[in-house]
């Protein structure tokens, strides 16, 4: 079966590198190499002794050890280093799923979390986050959906694009639901460390043996250009994944692993800096939305650096987003990138610089007023 066009990535391909202000992406402010060095306390001269030979299929020992110390109590066996979390998602889906398998996926969702499975002939069952309830997850609905015995349950909290999350008690219920159904629980932890309303959730691995979690330096760290992520899973699954990986990328560059290891060893400092910056930007965004109650409906996020904003008076959000990019050079991601049911929404990211957020919101307000006025004048 053919695979669907990744709408979000296609949108980014059209506009991401052609704008001056980005209020659509899901990452925090990008760090420079100088900033990374200052935060982590290393010199580029340390690279001089690095031999540019192959790395290992599961990741270099230094980076795997750093990730293990942070996530698995020092056990490197569950750790695989990947090219961002996107490579991990692709390999996991192709390794574990067969045509006819049922996969329950939180909805809306990052398209890779469901359309790779769909391309293999799997049945996708959406676990819908209800907009009329602020996109809060309905655990009882998941329980009913999982009674069918799915092969896999895929979730992402804090959630992209809405920023909502679940409580520790709800997480326990979710894990119990997966265990009762015998499903693989795929826990996308891209923004697990970036929370505002509660402490970060624990990874589920210590409570259920069939758990796979993804992590990345792209979202909470501001290191998207490094394209380094990881997959935590049973060693036996990684051995199966390596068979497919041998046909794709083989391993992650040792140069990238050098920088990634420094970042992971200093993750608390980096994430705290980014969280403080994002929280200040979130206040700016909330104040802006509060001043436009007829044009903007915003549910404050529990975590991440995105919100899923509804524009009730826009006749065509996608068209307005294109105009924003082409006429004002501001990036905003229309909701259609997350499914046709979300065409009145847009993903608004507030993790970038404060200057680009304020400039982007100013241009967005102008477009909102103009396009809403056009409808009113008809």
C-alpha cells in the first residue's frame, strides 16, 4: 500500500524556510553551538581526538550510557539511539505491525503515529480528544475502545498539538488498560520534560513490560538540527528493529552523538532554561488571546510549547495560514495537517524567541481581523 503524504511536513517544506517569524513549530528556541557549549561546559577542541569511524547499531556507548542514566536507572539494554524520534516511529511500526492489526491512536495526532501503520494495512481506531471539553482525554472511552484487543495503543502526553496532558492517576489507568488488552503501549515522550501544571510523568516501563517510548532532542532541548532521538524498548524488540535499520541508516554519526551526550548529561539545566523561557511566552500568548475573545479560542496547555487554537470566525483557516506565510512571512500550521475534522483550528507554537512570537501574533491578529471582516461584509 502507498503511504499518505505527510501534510505537516509538506506544509513545512513549503513555508518553514521562507518566513521571518515562526509561531507554528512545536519546538523550543534553537540553541547555538556557543550556547550549548556554555550550558554544558565543553570546548570544541574535545572533538579533535574523535575518530570518525562507524558508530554502533544501537548507539555509541557514551550516549547510550547517558540516556540510560537519565531514563532507565543506568540499564543500557533498553536504549537505542535513532535519527530523531521519526526513525524510531517508522522502524517500530514496520517491525511490530501486520495488515489487519488494530491500532488505537490518540486523535488529533502527529501523522507519523498513525499513517505508517495505515500504510501497512492496519485498522486505525482514533481515541478522540474532545474539543468541547478542552481536548481533555477520556480514559473511559479508551477503556471501551481497547476491549477489542488492539495490537498497539499509541499516545503522546503532553500532547502535540493541543498541549494537554493526563494526571499520574490517569496514566496508571492507561497503562492498566493496555496491559488488560495485551497491546503494545507506545508512549511518545517528545515533550515529557516540558510541563507547567504538574511534574513530568514517569515513563511507564516499570509498570508494564510491553512499553515502547520515544524521546528526542528536537522539542524540549532546542537541538532540532542535530536529529538525535532514542527508543526505549525491550532488548528483544531492538534486535528485531536492527534488521530493518540495516537497510536504512545503520547508525547515528559519532559527531552528532558527541554533542548529544553533552546535552543529555546536562539536560536538567537545558530544559529548565527552555521551560522558563516558554512559560514567559505562554503568558504573552494567553494575554493576547484574552484580548480577542470573539476571534480566538485557546485552551491553556499543560505542557509542550504548542496550543491548538480555534478561530471561529475564519471561513478558511488554511487559506488564512497561507496568506499569513506568503504576505506576512509568518508561519502558522493549519489544523487540516492533523486531520480534516480540525479545519477551524491551527497549531500555534510559542517556544521560539519572544521577539518572533510578538511579531507573529501581531501579523496573525491583522489577518484574523481582515479575513473575519470579509465574511461579515458578505
